[in-house]
């Protein structure tokens, strides 16, 4: 990450999202965000080689273990939905290590950066499902996720970034944006629950996992379904703006 490019992007985005803050607040968030992202980048580079012992020390559930374990014990399949907050990559690997294999759709692009990132993600019990700009590829992955959920598996979805197509839109920090349709389509097709999760880095450099009560996206009221997720994202990004990945200027 080039400091000037990344710093300029955050400096431009934060006042749009968090209006009315003073200049000291923006500078403090930018400084903390830069430190967090440098640590995150280092952790991701280690992820391919660091496994059980390292993850056991690095990650733990801070709140909501009962929600996770109830769904695991039911063995009916469910979706974990999270956002680009804290270290979601470590959370996925830790969950797969502690509770069994999980399946995660990831964007696949024919570029050296994307190939390297997906290579780093391998070696854990997280099985990657290919998503791309090609709707045929994404449809194939969607069909597989439906089958996995119906067979009692866990699907891990990071779904807060802006979607390119589809007809699912909702408000995030006051802006109408397109959102990924995956959780809504899967919820309607399978009837399986959504387990909302977010992660943060604490003062001891540990990754804390937080689970909130599960809910369903049954498709009866699309606006209400979308608001369940966007409200969840907005609430927790607002708590920890210094640990969010501000990679898209949607505002």
C-alpha cells in the first residue's frame, strides 16, 4: 500500500461517512487505520504457514459463543455473514479449525495480486468457492452453496462491499448502494439462518470474534431483509472505524 494513495482515499471518505467530526478525530482514525492495516497485511502473509497453535493463541470468541454452538449442534447448515472489519481471514481459519470445515465464496481474478491472495488463503479448512464477474461462474457457486447448506455445511460470506449488479439495494451510512444478493438468495432458497459475526483487534493484538443473535432472510419483505444486514454492518463499523477496510469510495 502506498501511503499517499491509501491515506488520500481514507482522508476523502471519512468526512463523507462520519459527518461533523473534527479534524483531530479524522487524523486519529487515519493513523490507527494505517497501523491496523499494516498489521493485517503481515498477518495475511503468515496465514499460509501459521496453523493450529498460532491461531489458538491469536483468536478467541469474545461474545456470542452460545449462538454459534447452538447452530453447530443443530447440524442443519447456516451462513456466517461478516464485513471487512478486524481480521475476517483469521476468523474463518480459526472457526474451521475449531468447528469443522467451512465454505467461503471468494472473488477470483486473473491477476498476480489476486492469485497470490488466494494462494495465501489455502492450507486451512476453509474451502474457497469461485466468484467472478462472469455470472455463469457465480451462478455455479451459488448452486453449490445451496447444496452445501442443505447438507448441513457452514457457508462464510463477507458481504459488505458494493455489488456490481443485481437488484438488491439498501442504505449504508445514508447512501443507497447495491449489496450482494448471495445471503438473500440463499436465505430464501434454503430457509437456513444467518449468524452475524464481526471481528476486532484488541489492545493485546488478539483477534476477538463477536456473534450476534441469528436471524432469517426469508424474502417476504426484501427491504426489511436488506436492512437487517446493512444495520448490522453500519452499527459495528461505526464502533470501530479505525479497523475497517475503506477500499471503496461509495459516498
